[in-house]
């Protein structure tokens, strides 16, 4: 392999890495949830009605690709809308799956399932901090 | 919580979560084991790393879409609640009217039983008794009604 070939391979590798990194979105969770809450603050009844939360969730997540949209996913499963209850988070995930016509999260493409698990973890941890760390 | 939790606090919180049946069900719904769900939960709770396949256009529309979805979701819920409340009010009015009619019928029965011979000629009732007032009104109406031939 010549020198320029070698440099070219490194260039390809760096480009692939950059693409992978740009496909990965990292955000601080708490400010994000606060941001969503203030964004939705003027929606009448927001955070007070579970029926409203299920309706919002169905509007936001209409196909598996929506699970690869971090803003939509975290907005759908945000603890304030689900009144900070683990049971509501679980029901939220079930509602989301049923909106996609799925019985189990394992039927999702791997990246979508991973996002769903991580978003649920983020939401559950916020709820746990509120509940247990007081 | 303002300060980040210590390692001991994190473990204590995870233990509480581990015992919670709802967390166990949640992990099952997500298709992962409970231990997998709890393993790095504090990291996701601090700074969540998610795959992002949104286009720049979708990103710029996201806030608008989230707001619109919430308005639709909560709007529909409020509308449904108002409809149910309306039904509830109508049902309550009907029930109240039915109860009133039943009370009147019962009161009439009591008056007949107490003084059957006096009906139509003026039954004596206590003026402070509201049921008595109703009976009195009925009796007066009966007196004023034209007699059948």
C-alpha cells in the first residue's frame, strides 16, 4: 500500500467516524425535559391529564422512524406529562407500541428499540430521583 | 435533587427501583432484562445518548410538531372530558327529577294512608314539614279540580 493510499484510507475512516458521531445525539436530560415542559406550558391541561398524554404520544410517534427523533421521543415519554409515575411510563411505552401496531419492543429495528429503552431509562431515572432521593 | 447523587445514593435508588413491580413490568415491555434496564440508567438519566436520524428540516419543525401534537392530544382529552361532564350533568338532572317525582309519589301515598277520607276535602299537615307543604299543594289542587260527573 502506497503512502497516499494509506492517507486515503485514514481519510475514509475519519469520514465514517464523523458520520457515526453526527448520527448520535447526546443531550442533558433534565434541561431537555424542562425545555419540553416550558414549550408545552401553554397547552391547556398539559401534565394534568393522562388521556391527553396518550393522545399526544399517538400524535408524535406514528412510525418506527419517529423513535429515531430524540426530541419527539423524549417529549412523548417526559415525566411531567406522565405525572412522574412508573406505571404511567410503562403504559406510555405500551401506548407507543400499540400506536405502531406492535406487541413488543423487540419487534422494532435495533436502533429504534435502543432509543426507546434509553428514553424510558432517562424518564424513569428522573421519576426515581423525584420519588426516592428527596 | 440539586447536587448529583453519590454512588451509594445511586445504588440505593436502583435497589428501590429493582423491587418496584412497575419497573419490572416496564423492562419486560421494553424487551430487556431488569438488570439490563438498571445497569446504566443513571447515565441515561444524566445525559441521554440517542440515535438521531432526523433531517435538518425535521429538526427545525420538531418543536412545532411537538406543540401541535400536545395541543391536539390534550385538546381532544379536554373535549371528551367536557362531553362526559355534560352527560354526567344531564344524568344527574334526570336522576334528581326522578327522585323528586318519587318523593312526591311517596308523600302522596303517605297522605292517602294517613287521612284517606280527607283527600279532596283538605288534609291537615304540619306547615313546617316540606313534605307536608307538597301534600297540602296536592290536596288544594285536588279541591280546585273540577269534579267528575
